[in-house]
C-alpha cells in the first residue's frame, strides 16, 4: 500500500486526534481506491444503475462482466465524470469526492479511461497521440510553450515499444488497424501514469496473439495500478482476473473468482435467461 | 507511409513567395514606374489587391477556428466589421472641421442627429494607438464573452454555428440604428487622412497594400507556428475527438476559447486594414451572408492548411470582381454552385486537388 499512501503516518500520530488529511489528497490506507455507494442513474425512467455499490482495491485488477444493458459503461461514465448520478456517492480514495469534479479534473487526479470504441486522434501520428496523453501541465499556456525533454521522449518511445508500434511511430493513427488502435489507446492510458485505469472492451478486433499480449500487459500492471476491465470474452476474463464482479440490471449481482461466479446459479440464470 | 507535414512546406513557401511579390513589387511598379510602362499597376489594382489580402487574412483566421479547431463559425465577419469600425472611428476623428457641417467636435452624422456632445465610447479614438488597441481588444472581448458562455456550456456543432450567425445578425441590426452612434445605415465614410497622409493618395494606397501583405505574411507564420505547437495538436485533437481530449485531462473549453479569441483579433486586424482601402465601413459588413462567404473561401481553398484559406480567399474574390463586373446578377448563383461543387467533389478544396494530382504524378 506504500505505493499509494502519500502522507506519513508519523504526522498523523502527532496530531493525536485521528487522521487529518488535506482535501484532495489520495488516501487508500483502508484498502479501496474507488468507493461507489448506492449509485443510481436513470435515463428517461430506465434505471441504468440501481443502488449500485462497488469497491475497487488499490493495485487490484478487477473484471466487470454482465449482459448488455447491465450498466457497465454507465458505471465508467459515472466514475469519469461524464454522467452525474441521481443519487449516491463516488469517492476516489477516502477523501476525494469525484462528484464535485469534471472530466479533466478527474483525469488529472489519476483516473483514466479507454473507450469501448477505440478513440485515438486519426489526424495525428502515433507519437503525437502519446505526446498529448503524456502526464504534464495541461493548461493552455504551458501547453503552448511545451517542449518535450529527453526523459519524456524516452518515456514515449518506451511506451511505443510496450504497445508494439515501434515501427509505426510516425504513422498517422487513422490508418492503424482496429487492434493497433486499441493498443495505442492503452498506450495513451499508460502515458498518463494513472492510478486507476478503466478499460472498456480492450480486445475487440484483436487477433489471438494480440489478445495474449494484452492479457500479459494488464497482468504486468497489476499491483502498480488499479485496473477495471469490462469485457465480454469470458476466456480472456478468466485469463486475467482474480476477482470478477457481475452486474445485472444496474446492480452488483455477485462477486468472486471466475469459478465461483460461473457456478453461481443466479449468474447462470441471468446469462441463459432461465 | 504518409508523413505529416511533409509536402506542406513547399506549398507554404510558394504561397509566401507569391505574397512577398505582391507586397513589395506591385507597390513599386505602381509608384516608381511611369503610367505608360507595361509593368505599371494602376491605383485601382493596388487597392483591389490590398483588399484581397485583408480578405485572405480574414480567411486565415477562420481556418484556425474551423479548419483546426472544428468550430464552424458562421459569424466570423462580425469580428472583421468590429475591427473595421474601430479603424473607421479613428478616421472619422481625423476629418476634423472638414466635414460638410464643419463642426469642430462632432462627425457629420451626429450633427445631423442634433447630438450635442461626443458619446463616451468615441473618446480616445482621436489617437491612432488607441484605435489600434481597440481593433484587437473589441473583437477579442466579444469573442471572449461569447466563447466563454458557449464553450463552457458545451454548445457545439450546428447549434454553435446558428448562434454565431445570430450574433452577427444582432450586431447588424444594432449598427443599423442611428441611436447607436456609429452612423446608422450609412456607416462611417468620407475619410480624409490617415496619420496625416491623404487617404486618396497613391502613395498611401501602396503603403496600405504593403502593410496588408506584411501583416498577412506575419499572421501566416504565427499561425503555422501555433498549429505546430503542442497546443496546435491538442486543438486538432479537439476537432476530431472532443470528449476524448477531455478525458486526457485538458480543459477543452479553454483551448477553444483562446483559439477563438486569437482568431477574432486577427479578423479585427483584417477589418482595420480593409476600411482605409475601401474608404467606408457600414453595417452591411455584419451581414450573415458575408460570414458565409468567408466559409466558402476557406472550404474552396482547402481547410486545415492555412495557405488554402489564403488561396481560396484571393481566388473567390477575384472571381467576384470579374463576375460582378460582367454579370452582377449571376454572382450569387455561381457562389452557391461553387460551394455545392466543393462540398460534393472537393472536400479538401483546391489544395487537396493539387496534392492529389502531385501524388498521382509521383506514382
């Protein structure tokens, strides 16, 4: 947990009255990095999320599964600030209230997202796509006068190698294959050095080999970052997840290991429509 | 294997050379060569070219917001007109007692309206530096307020285009009113002097052409620098995937706002150079049709290239001069036809067509 706790315990002990934390500081000492409690979202009467409560631990790799319309994407929308829930609370660590922040603020705080449809900037090169994602001062004026230093350049090149686009770094992203775009977007997430990565359907359109490498990559990040993966491919989920959460009709149906979940009669009923 | 940026440089250099030639050679040919020389350019040509260059600057500024940031602004002419009015107010103050009524304090139209004193917003326009400041500040401030409200509320696409159009139409109606104190229907005209020089003189016309050319070239280079910075790449990214940029942690509305404000200021400068060359500024410059024409220049030249906007502005306006001279009634029809043809057949404009031709030749 030392990876995330950014305040020294010594200071807190001196204060003598429990834990004093500056607002906006990430506190994960109780374990979870994301707290969603009683979150409800409805669109025109349809309850996309229904009193959903979910906790994601720091450093954990969690898979979300569920039939279409279970609320998986809506859940990501709520965490990243795209959709405001009608009720409930969403906290990042124990102290950061995500409902008070907008998308850029949440992204800067360290929650990054890969979209279901790969969203890269077609007109820019692979290198430029990653440059824009790079963790940096993202206000207008510093962006105008930004020059990459050697270290940042190395970091971009390193990520390009990680995502297997080494020979394509000067290529425009628009002409990449679907799978390569998925990888580029994962690379863009890594550039942001997020604390939480929300990854929506990462392997759609990928070849078998690419899927294996994606699984390897996600597993290698486990422990350093918290990763939430939404995926329909059960084989893929089995290959990466230690813990799986099943969503159904906007709430958590059950949680557990893949085996536990797959043998749960309620899950079978939901998927097979018994 | 297409590298971005490659090939752009050659065309950009060619455009710059052509601009430099117009800027420096034509005024020379006009002033230094005798009128019967075959290389002599008439004062009419000089003003005409000067006017084209200010339009090119206006097109350039629209390309920045539309071609790079994806904001289809249909009221960009408003900023041009405001810059023009600021310059026009300075030129009005230079008339002094030479007006028809010879009033030492008030411009003719105010005497005509029986006004007794100069409205407060005319104060300061006796000074050239103050007028220059207003040329950029007034369009910039309007763009700031408008952009702040629109971009923060995330108004985009067609809705934003319609609001920009409404903005310029509202200004058109406002400036038509005599009570506004900007000369109403007739606008500001009958200028005599600019910085003490006779505004009708050939020398001043030649200098104004040069100033327009130099400003255009400078603006072109600044815009090129701008779009090649990281900010330029963020702006391009906003054009293609606005919400994705937000999830990277950029405040999209601020980037849009500053590009919009900067472009409005450039448009204001274009207007300020335009007014002394045509000798009049009136509310018709706010007409929505004018703003639509700017969009057509940029679309025709090829958006998102900067030099495309310059080429488009000059070509369309040259055709306008020729056609309205020959058959004034068909101009609007041909403009409409050009827009349809460009939209359907040439999505990347003339520049895109030339590029494709060049690539075909290579392969």
